[in-house]
């Protein structure tokens, strides 16, 4: 055991930023290279372009960089964190991704503008004027050379390291089509004035000297560039969850030094510094209250709507908001030791620990690309060994590469993703990328955060109980008195009471001699009556007893997890106001629909067991093992998800708070409510803009349909081409037939994707 502990002590960890990856197979290659080093355990995340590496402490980190470089890529060590300049410290990643997306966009726009006339002239004989083929060469050349440069560079890099990916096939196919077109124009018959491309859809052996494939070279390059652009744009948001978490903290603090307040940046705070927090300000860092009392809104961390009353000796958390009085706090933790920073680390660890999802096309290409290259080489060798001639041999080999070149494959994923995500956006469902879709099919358990997801997340007045007797007030009068006094308070419960009174009885009266009694309630005079509104302790402090009916109402409310607010006037208890976080009216239907999709719903909350079970019963979540998990701290939510996964479940998580961010990132599928915090939205895989839990069922159903469409597209994108590979290898493929097949496969893929436009939210619950 001591040896193990020693080994663990000698391990260091680092997150490397990786540059140069173009597909998931690149990430796998880097990971394999790093893991070959003694004592090194690496996990490379293609989506975030990072590598999380655990390595022996005696191993220089530069050795890791050299290993990545030897694999054909580059890596950099993380820069020291600068808390007061979070954006600058993290900016390298965002800037790199912005540059990549912009480069892909520029290449796509220019390549598309040049390719459209090339394709049009090749496919429509009416547009083939004299010397049109030379104009096509002029237009296609920059597309193939400049537009396709990223593919050629990646293919060359792969070649140097003995690997082949889809970039290899794209590069070989487009260059082969272009090179043969140049040969046919300069030394064949294709350069002659009046040359025409006729649609002769017959299968016959041809020398190929009169055919050009410039539309293939330019078209394939443009289609694949479109896919890469949409990928780069999606990846640009990588790491935004961490930045959003860090930005939640305060930027400055009012430190007390020799009795004088001094405004300093957070980075200059040290343990044991004393700082002041005024009402409405964020608490600068974790600490202990040494003076004052207030209500602290910790909903951004806990997700629970009720502010916590704090006083001298109570701990407070950095990033939470002081909702009441002035506080003086002594710092106990600063920088990376704070709860907010630890939560940010949880999100980072969860993101880097996600299962690496290989894109479907890359998985297929892992087998398909080498086979096609071997088949093309074999075809060339075979025909060179016969009396067919060199021109026929090269024609057949090029035909193999062209018919196998993934023209429709370049559209298979982007078009389905664009149509599916675009249709989802119309219904308030934002899907972040192709990897998300694969997760939806396997999910069997869906964990629902309570506050703000199943419930409204707002405190509301749900009931009013009034005292009985001769001097009893009616409901409206009791509510008017309470609302008038509470209207002068900024406490969320006070606002709920004041708003309910205003809605029910109209205009409120005027309050005089208002006092905020910290931690217990408020007091004021309304129309000559001395009114108290607050907790049982407030009434006890004024020697006011609750009659039996109000005591029963108070106990019943608290047993259901609601908050009981007591109202007294002129020394007598008048009413009990029941305040609660109410269940959204659509949550029950949403749970039913999730069941119909084959998912097991689980309620997860930091609230108490009584409240959790009451809410679960209300929305139709059955009693059973692990169906209601309550009293979970923010750090524990991610641990609950991990425990369910360890039991063999594939888990989706729906949440809206900062405390849900790590759990959303840990889950196999994270669905963030768009009405929640930016941190939760960025950490999730899917954003539900509507704030309606029914959208979770819609999102999973739409994702599954989109995934099925992508799979269908990929199948047909290969099927048309693979079916004609033997014909091409036999030297019997007419060039125009090859072009027609590629065009038809592209049209089919686009048409199949457009069927997703018929998706309607809350319609159709086929789990297929």
C-alpha cells in the first residue's frame, strides 16, 4: 500500500493544448503515442483539442510535447492562470478556434463561387461554349490547390507517419481527377475546340483521353469544406463552460485595512483578509462572516431558490450574492481553492473524461480508405500488365478513386445536422453537434434536476390560512396587510408575497415605521395596525402564540417541504402564508413522454427528502430504488451521475443551475434548460430554450431521428459508389456515368436530410 501511495505521489498532471487534429483518428494516434511512454496515461479530447496527461513527476513535460510533435502534431503547455485576466488567460483557445472557423468559411465561400460554374458547365451541354474546358481549368485550379490545401497537407502528414484517413482519400481523389483532367487537356483530346461532355449513360471501356473530371475535383473539395466549416464553428464554443464559471465570481473586493476600505482586484486577496460586502454585491471569495447579518442568494451554486440567512460565524461562498444587509467577511479560501474554482475543475475533468466519440464517417473510412487505395493500385498494376495500354490503365485507376471519392459523404452529416438542428431551433431545441446524436440512442436513464427544471424555480404563494374567531381577518385582508409590509423588503419570499397580494387584492396600502428584522422577518405599521410578518421565532419573540388551526396549517406546510410565513397584527396571530417552489404545469406530461421514449426518470435535488418525494409523486415518478435522490450537494451531483453510469446505465441529465454544470458534463447526454445559467447551457450537449421539460422529450426524439438520417445518408453515400467500384476497376466505367452517379447520390442525401423538416414538437413518440 505504501508503494502505491508513493507511486501516486510521484505522478503529475497537465492539460496540453493540441494543434493540427483534423479528425477523431488524429486524437487516437496522439493518445496511442503518449500512452507508449512509461508511466504515462493520456486522454485526448478531439472536441476540445486538449490532452489530459498523467505522467511521472521526474519526466520533463517537454518530453510530452516532443512525443506529440513526433506524431505529426503540435502541443503547448498551459499558461499560468491569471484570475483578474480570465479572458486573456483562456483566450488562446477561443482565438485559435475563431481563426480556424474563419479560415474554413473563407475557403468555403471562395471555393463554392468558383466551383458552381465548373459543375454547371460540365453537367449541362448547353453551357459548353468553345474552350469552356479551359475556363473550367482556370476556375477549378485554385479550388483544388488552395481550397483543398488543408486536405492535401493532412494527407501528406498522414503519409509521413504511415497512416490513412478520409483526408487521404479526399486528397488522392481530387488530385487524381485534377491531374488526369490536365493530362486530357494537354495531351489528350479534351483540349480540342468544340469538346463536349455528353450524357452517355452506358458502360463501356474507354481510354479517357477525351474526358475531364474538373467538376469532380472542385465539387468534392467544396462539399467537404462545407462539412469542415460547420464542424469548426461548433467547436469554437469549446471551453466556454469553464470561462462562464470563472466569470461568475466577483472581479473586485472592498478590503478593510486599518479601518479603511480599499478596492482591490480579486487576485490580490489573501487568506485572512477582511472585506466588506454590501447589499446586491457578489461575495468576493469563500469566507466566514465576522460582522453583520443578511440573506445570501446562493441559487447560482445550489440551484435552490430560498436565500440562506447568515450571521456572525456562518460560512459564505464566493460568487453568491448578498441580498440583504451589510456583511464583513474574513477570507478563508482564495484562488483555485474556492468552491467556485473547484466546481470549474469538476466541469473540466468531466469534459475531458467523456467517452471519445468517433464520427461515423471516420469509423467507416478506417477500413474503406485503405481498401480503395489498394484497389486503385491493384487496378493500375493489373491493366499495365495487359495489352490495354498505359492510358486505359491510368483511366481505370483514376475511375476507382473518383467513384470512391466521398462526394455525397461530405454532405451526409452536415446536411442532416443542419436540417435537424435548424428544425429543432424552431422549437427551442439547440443540439450542439454530431457527437450528441449518438448519445441519445443509447440513453436509458434520465436524471431531472428539481429546481428550475421540474419546478418553476421561483417562490410563489400557494395557500393562505386565516385564524378563526370574532376578530378574524378574511384571506384578502390578511394578504393585503402582509403584502403591504413585505413590499418594502427585497427578500425573494417577500417579493413573492407582495406580488401575490397585488395580483389578488389590487393596490397595496402604505407602510410606516418599517423595519427589517434580520433572520426572522419584517415589521411595520399599516393603517394604524402593528403588523409582523416572518418566522415562528418572530412571533415567539413578541410573545404571540399560534392558535391551534394556524399551528396545524404551519406544521402541514413544513411537512410538505413548503415555507410557512406567519402574519400577526395588533399582537394576535392572523394568518399562515404557504410559500413553495411550484411544479411546472407541463412537467407531468414531460415525464410521461420520457417514459414512452424508453427512459427511466430520476429526480435529483439538493432539497430535503420530503420535498423531493412530494414533487416526484406530483409529476409521476414512481417510488423505487434511485428514482428520488435528495439532499445532494453541488459536488455530489456529478458523483451521482457517475455512480449510475458505474451500474451500467447510460445517463442523460436535465438541469439549469451552476451546480448542475459538472453533472451535465459528466452525463452521457447533458440537456440544459435555456432559462437557467450560461454555465449550465455551455456544459450541456443540448439546450432547451423554452424552459419546458417537454422539450427534453422532443430533443431526444429529434436527435434520434437526425442520427437515423445521418446513418442512412452514410449508407447510401457509400452504396452508390461501392456498387460501381468493380465496374471502375474493370475499366468499364463511362466518365459521365461516374459523374451522374456522384451527383445523384448527393441529391439523394440532401433530399433525405430535408425530410427532417417535417418534424413537429410533441408529435410522434417512436423510439426508433
